[in-house]
C-alpha cells in the first residue's frame, strides 16, 4: 500500500543535542510537509517542500531545518532542541500545493527532550 | 485570516449513541472543509471533505458532515458510535484562493466512548 512512513516513532534526545527525524513516502507526491503538534493542540505547519522548492512558515524558529534529497524522503533537523520542542512531529504529503489536494499523514514521531 | 472553532474540547458518549461534533469557521467565502481523525499515537486520517455541491457529505467509517453556509458550520455526525471511534477529531479549512496551500486546524475534540 502507498503510504507515508516516519522513523523513528519515538525519539528521545538531550537538551541541545541535534536530532533528525525522517519521513518517506511511496505516493510519489510533489509536496511534503512537516507539522509540529504539541499536546492537546492543533497541528502547526513548520514548512513544506514543493518538489525541491522549500517554503518556511514565517513563525518557524531557525532551530528547525529541513532537507529533501529526493522525491521520496524528507528530513526534519532540530539543531539545538529545547524543552519546548517536545512534541509530536507529523509528516504529510499531497499531490499538489492547492488546499483542495488531500494531505496524507504519517503516524508521527513523538520527540522527548530531556 | 481564516479560523476554525471547535467549541467542545472533550465529549463522552455511550457506545451505540449518536454523535455530533461541532465546527465553526471564519472565512470570507466558502472554504474547503475537512474532518480528520487522530487515534492515540497516530497521524491524522481524512474522514471526509467538502468542496462544493451537496451540502451533506458522506465519509469513511459511517461519518457524515453537513455544511451550513448560514451558520458557517460543518458539523460531523455519526448515528451510532462504536468503541473504536474513540479518538481526537480535527476540523480544518483550506483556502480556495490561488496557490494558498495552508490548512487551518481547529484545536480538536477528544471523543471518549463508554461501553
């Protein structure tokens, strides 16, 4: 089945220690998104890639970076995680960029910062 | 700016009872409307969507939603809830305009189902 895969499902890191979260997709979609979801809150869009074009949301901290080496993979890098970065990180994909394109979500990575 | 309000943070129903989850939006015109479900520890799954046409939309898992323009609402309903429906439900709106890709999510409604 075509799907969005996130690894690892659970990640524990130390305060200030860089961490990378991974997302892959078999849908061959053009767009990949990263969301941050804190407990009992709505998902918050951090950035997206349309093909190789990167678009950062205006309020996304510089501490968060992303890479998309090919169509299938996208990475979220947190350069110096703080306690406030503990959250669920969701990857999503869509065929196109307009909001009538359904977004398909992965299961998420739960990040704990000690 | 568009916004989404889900007035109920937490709802508890008995298995077999009917369910209605409320969603109100603020937008200059008719947006694209979505309901997503998130089971514990999982990502979001699309239940249904409204773009145009019939205002009563059928989705997966026996859910339906009705778009009411006059009330700026898109409430989610299910006639008979199953224990497996316990999850968090998010209403979202998307902008029809141009290349605006963003979805605006409500804060979610947590559904508990009692046996």
